[in-house]
């Protein structure tokens, strides 16, 4: 590990020496690449240098203990050695985390898809709750949201909603949200006051740029049709809705939210690129070929990554066995306690060389 750290330090020093010339060149691509690499290396190199200094101080304290006869100075050296040995252990642990492989999607924005699953109209209402939860979470982190596609349900929820989330750290914070979300509550559709269980699914896709995915136009079937549902005059009276079918993969994307056929086509292509990118990344990792199916399962109530229990004001994440009793705050976008725990569990799993159980085992409450 330390040979690698010395190499990274040399790379960092060389990069810092060239930064002035890179900025002066006016090459914006080179500036972005150099700035990104500098930002990646700096915390690693700074921590490595702190570690090296702490180890030097440990050696100096040991040498003082070996050669010094004065009792007071020996006691000071002993205390210094203990303090610096503790610092060495902390810094080594920090470096192990910093040296973990970066997720290739860390710098990408996110396309979030929320759909009502089992439970009829109540599932659609819950999907609407999740959409508002993620919108609140994005607002809390000063991320930007752009609706790409939506299909409202009759009672104010969503049959499906797809939106783009832009901002720093979006993928690293939202990637753990993918999967079936289960709700337990007395729904608005229930007249007898009985608690029902229903589900909505969430898929989290990295936004793909045109350079990430090559799509042959000959592989696309593009259909236009008249938009349906609420909207302005031209939304419902012109052939502005667009449905794109990618023949090789069978992926179908439809968008009708915009008045312009061109805008709907652009949004549909962005969703299609994201789905194709994720499918390819998972194929390369020898995982399931259909990325969305891997994330959301069958959408059944027994499949779940998280349960939202209204009666107990409780949210339970079954992958890590964490329960918080602040459902009302979570649905307003206060997700950080859950997300922080998932990020930490993922990091610990990487350090162990395994992964936390994404199937709900681990003794968590239903």
C-alpha cells in the first residue's frame, strides 16, 4: 500500500508543478481533467503525509525512551508515543477508505424512476409520496430536478414518474435507493380503517452522455401519438408524444410531458441512454443483464429494501437493520440518517471484501 502511496504522491507533486501551464494553455478539457485528478489525489496525499509525520514522531519517541535517563522526559516520551501510535492507526484506517476503488458513476447525475407496484391506487399514492420525498431530499442538498416523464394517477399519486437529479454527489447518495419500497398504513382508499400493505419500486440509473453509449439510429423505432391526460391545449390536440423502442434490447421509453415533439424525443433519448448504460455496466460485472429488473425485483410486497410504517411513525431499512422513528420527517426529505448508514455499510463491506445483504435479511423489523 505504501509503495502505491509514494507513487501517488509523486504524481500529485508533478501535477501541481504543471497546473500553471495547464491553466495557461486555455484547454478547458485539460483543465477539467487535471482539476478532477488533483481533487482526487489531494486528500490521499495529505493523509499520507500526516501518517508519515506521525510515524516519524513515534520513532523519535522510541529513540528518546531508549537513550534518555531522566524520568520526567521518559514519561513525556511515553505519552507522546502513545498519542502518535493512536494517530497512526486512525490515519491508516482513513487511507484504506480513501484508496477504495471509485464507483465509475460517481461523477454522473441520476435518473430516478418511481412506479406504483402492488396495491392498486394505494401503491400509486405511495409512489407520489416517494417522489415528493426525493424532491425534498434534492432541495435539502441543493440539487436540481428536471421531470423527464410522468403519468399521474386518478387520486393524485403517480403510476410512474421519471426525473433527472443533477448535483455534486448525487449518485453516491441516491444509488442505494434502488429497489422495492413497502408501505403499511390505512390508505385513503380504505373505508373500514384497516391497515394495508402496498409497494412502489425505485430504479436509480446513472445519466449517460452520448459518448458513453453508442446508439445506431437504425435500431430505433420511433412512434409519435397524441398526448393523454391533463395538459394545455396543444398537449392534448397534437401528435407531440414520443415512444422510442430500442429493438436489440427491447427497451421502450415514452415521453409526453412537453408540448414539443422534439423536447419529448430528447427526454426519451436521455432515459434510453441511461438504461442502456446501466445494462452494459451490469453485463460487464457478470450481474443480471436487465438492470431495472435487478433493482426493483417483481415489485411485490414481500420483496422490500425498506418499509414505511405510518402507525408507528417508523422507517426500517432491511439491508442494514436500521430503524428510525421519524417517518414524517423522512417523507419530507430528511433521508440523511438512512443514507449515511447505507454509505457506511457499503464502505465497510468493501473493506471486508464482501457486501451487505440486499435481500432484507439481518433481523430487521417488518
